[in-house]
C-alpha cells in the first residue's frame, strides 16, 4: 500500500489548488479523481468564471479573492498560461438591493477601487444594457474573469512538477480514518496517508454522508447567445452581474443573471446565465442540456428585455453543478469525527474565484502551519447557523 502525507480526493477548483500548494510546500501528495480534470461533469468548467474583489455574499471572502488574484499571476508566470483577465466587473442593481449594499460595504471596508454609476451613466458608458430606471451601478476595474479549465490544468501541471502523484480515472469507493492515519480505497487500489482532504464537490455526500442534511446539489445552466450588433463594444465591456432586486427563497444568491464580454470573437456569442435552486439534482457523469422551456425563460426574462443587442436563440449551452449550503456559505473544516480528515465543500456556486487562496490556506493547515487567511468563518457551525440550524 502506498503511503503519502496527504490524499486529496477531487481535483477540480479546490482539489487542484490544494494539490499544487501542498506539493509546493514539500508534502508528498496523492490526488485522486474519478475523471480526468478539467472536465465538464462537475462544477469547474464553462470557459469563464467571474472574479470580483468586493464580494456581495459577505466581506469575509475578500481576503481570499485578493490573495487569489496574486496567486493567479504567480501561476501564469510559472506555466506561461493566461488565466486572469481584469476586464472589470459591473454590478447593476436597484439602489435598495442588499447584494449591492454588501458589495459597496465590502469595497469601503477593504479600500477596493470602484465607481458608483447613476442610471444615466450606465446608459452612456454601457449602452448594450437596457436597465430599469431604478437601476444604479458599481464598477470595479480590478475584477474580471478567469479561465477555469486552464486554471485547473495549470495547477495540476505544477502539482506534478513538484512531485504529486495524480491518479485520474479512479473512483473512490470508501475511506477509513484511525489513529495511524487514513486509508482510501478506489476501484484500482488502496492508498494510505497521514491526512485526507475531501474536495469532491457534487460527489461529497457519497464520501461524507453526514453532510446530507446540509449540502444540496443543484443543476445550473450556462448559455452563449448570438451577437446581433455591437460586437466591438460587447468585446470590450466588463463582466457583469445584474441583480433584479429579489432573493431566492433560502439563498443569498441574487435573483438575476450574470455574464461576460464577447471573448470568442464575433461568432462566439456572449455567455449569460442565471441561477436556479428549485429542485435538487445530483452528479451522474453526464451533461444535461436545457429544455425548450428553460431556454425560453432566460431568453424572455433576461436576454430580450436587458440585452437587446443579443439574439434569443442560444448558440450553445452547458450544465454545471452547484453544491450548496442553505445559506450559500462555504464549508472548510475538519470532519466532525476525524481530526485527520478535512472537508472543503460546499462552495455554493461562488467558490472558483477564491480557489487558489483556499488551496494555499488548506495546505498550510494540513502541514501544521497557521493559515495566513482566517478560515474560521467557513466552519460547519457557521454554515449551520447561516442556514438557521
């Protein structure tokens, strides 16, 4: 049986970041994934992911994303890969929006450069948006987007360079923890280590059934809409978040939509998506494209009224999975029954922008150093309290 310092299960956003950081610190690491990341069957795909420094989900996330921006640049230098594009981020929302208020509060608390825009200023600077008269704007020039597939590939490449052993295409059947460490059994063999890190995303409750009462998986859809006019302006616009002023029941995620510049040329379209928490789903190793009614809901509800420069029949679409807590908080904590097991899930649909800093902090924790960033806001207890439990 092979022995290492840490076994990492799941090599998406969090697992790839943790493998890179652990291996860079000199730890012996075995990373295991049932597929071959990056892949389109979990949460870490879709060409682009928004990154913003002022976090409307809570100010405790800001140190993570700030550190992540620095780490993206380090990873770019080490691999020669372009990951982070600081095209800016534009938040559009009613003046009374709680999401906007928290975004502005985070920007003030952490001295994040930004501009506040009136309805008239939005129309003058960003004419591709047709917004309601009560809409105001927050523009953050240091925000933008990250390429998720490239980011996972780059971090796994660095992990390998530092000696990590990556076992791809192996499904974890079970694990066991005891006084002497942990054992992980897959469909191809068994591995032993001092510690275990579970970053299994949508598969986490298969390995941590105790979390079934607080984690739920939701299918989400991403669409690429055709460009009818204004390609150059759509190409040069910031990534955007449009809050329509509501809060979906039980969740702090906004009731609205988000999207990106036209990053793939005139024929590539503009990526736009919304979020849905109507019915729990689960991972099954397949893509689940939108139904006709789902396409119509986004086209009529968001594209036609707010982005009239786009066509209303998507060029393509993809599904992904959010593994969420009831309050949409992260969970980064030790297993309640095993000191040697650390769980990094759920990321509730807004974790990718923070992943390199989380991987670094977790690596510090697992190698018995004090993390540079406080992870206590992401404990099981905090997640349960946020959910009203």
